[in-house]
């Protein structure tokens, strides 16, 4: 199966972009680019948790609704959500209405607050695993890695929920902890340049 999709603009991209036009902008501007902003990191890991068992297209098309429902993913605000907020979210047709995932998001916001006290930032915690990453061969050929298993276990030990190894690896790909763009993808070099130049926390 080809790892490349050539769009109407003639640019080669990762093959998963062919699934829907909405993927192209996300792929070209976000996926794989290094992120150190804690709010964006919390958003990414929360949305990956909601994606579990669903397609990413479902989550991406609802992302603006998620942002509104979860206060822009400001984890200090989400951490204060109560049962009334849970009931409100369960009635919100603009998001994925799954009580377990909603409760996990609130729990994880509280754990994120603890992480700031322990590590200084979410970025410092997650980027601290970069040195453990080994080349996995061809991009997009695995759904978990030794590092995603390690992070998943550590997050669960810290009390985080809905953060299995597959979810964590998808998060690693999205936040740029790994550059998993296909070898011939036109964006891969852009991502690598950005990851090389940016300042680690």
C-alpha cells in the first residue's frame, strides 16, 4: 500500500490525507510540528483520548465544539468542572458524549495541574522522553512504541485515564515528539526543520 497521496496541488502527502479534504490543512500545518504550549498539549492528549474507538475525522470536525465545551482546554478551568458540567457536556451534541471520556478529561486536567507542580510544565514532562526514542523504521508502520508504553504506564501511575499506549503514540505523533510523516511526504522536511530549530523546554 502506498504511503503517499498526491493531492490536486501536486504535492505528495501522507496517504491518510486522502480520506477527507479536512485532513490536508491539519496535516500540513499541525501534525508532527513540535508543540510546547501546555494548553495545546492538553488539548491534543484530550482529543486523542476522545478519539479512542472512533475516527480522527470525527474528532477533527468537532474540534471547535470541543474547544468551546472545554473552555479552550484551559486545564485549570476544566479541573474545576463538576457534575453539572458533566451533565451539560452529555447534552452537547457538538462533542462526543461519552461519560467515561468526559470524566477522564476532568480528571486529567486535575492531574495536569499536579504535573505542573512536579515538572514545571506539561511540555517539560513529555519532551523529557525524547531522548528515549529509537528510530522505528518506516514511518506510520506501528501504533505503539516502547516509549509510548513507558509514557502510558507513567501517566496511569500518576492517575491519568484513557491514556493507553496507542493513544499516547498518536499524541506523540501529533505533538511532534516524533516525525512520523512518510519518507516522501512534502511536509516531512518542514517538520524536521521546525523540530530541529525549536527550543526544548
